């Protein structure tokens, strides 16, 4: 048990620490008052605008110009480039981020998207169809020559998006994508990689070894890239025995596959 004197020292140290942080905070944000005064002075000679409510944004000047790293940034850019280069006859996307990857592709070509949730906003070059890809209608077999599903299949069957609970949801989705594709069709696929687990109800995390077993006898692996736990991209890396066993050192990375239907 700590003596009263020791407790006092701890309290004093804590107060000093918090006071130090508060001083830093003040110093970093005094620019707001300075800038306000400068702008108000300039408004004496320019009355195009009047002041509205105060809306302080105090941290943006200390941040980088934007985020150019991480799972979504790299996978969306990388796969959009591949689709542009390969120029398939009909490209279908399943569950990828609409305001990221789908928007990238829609800039240069038509893309048909499937999602279990509704979408009511029509956008040029984006054809939306509401569907549960754990079930595949007969008229969807041999449907297209190119499919993408980026950071989506890890959610299938966990109920996060209103889908039915199904422990094999991810397997059914991959089987159905295989059926959707024509022979030698391309499948662009990404999911979280690391120690295999379900973090309910957010997502699954897949081991690379498990994914390779799913792909065997269905797809050839054209190339593999990944984003590590720090958000850095490693392109076209070899799937060695050691890297497969360790999942490239990832706990929650992103494996990005370009596959061709066998």
C-alpha cells in the first residue's frame, strides 16, 4: 500500500502532466484566435460575407494532406487499374465499397454491382441489382468474364448487413462467383488476413493457407499483393511456405488476389 506522501507525489506528477498537455493544446490552437482577428480586420474592407456561427476545426493544419495508405486505398486503386488494363466485356462487383472502388471503375467503364442492401441513387455507368450472393439464380451462371469482391466476403453470413446467419456464407459466395464466371474469367478478391477467426459480427479474418485451399481446383492465382498491419502495400509477392505459415506477419492485414477461373 502506498504511503500518503507517495500518493501526493503521484497526484502532483499527474497534474503536471495534464497541465503540460493543456499548455501544448493551447499553443497549438492559439492560431484560431489570431486567424479570426486577422480575417475580421480584412472584412472591414470586404463585405461579401458575414460571419455565421463559430465552427472551429483545430487539428487539420497539423495533419497530412490526405491518407494514402491502408486496405481500401490500395486495394481500390490496384484493382481498378487491373480492370482498366484487362478491359473485360462485362464486369460485375459484389459488395465492394461504392464510394471507393466502384466509383473508380465507373469513371472509365460500366460496372454492374450486387449488394444485399438496397440502393436508390442512380449513377451513370453503375447498374445496381439487389441480391443475396449466397444464393445464385440459374440465369446467373456463366454470367460474365470478370468479377470483383473487395473487403466484402468476410461479412457474408454474419448478419451485419441484414444477411441471414450462415457459417458457410463465405464459401457459398466464392462457389457462386466461380459459377458466375465464364471459363478463364478473372476474379479480383480481397479479405482481411491473419490468424483465422470470426470477430462477430464485424467480419472474418482468413489465414492464407485456408484461402489457398478454397481456391484450389477452382482458380489459378495470377498474382498476390497484401497490405500489412501498418497500412503499407507489398505488390506481386511470392507465396512461399514461410509466408503462408505466418500470413506475412499480419494480424489484420489485407490479402489481394488476382485469380483466373480454371
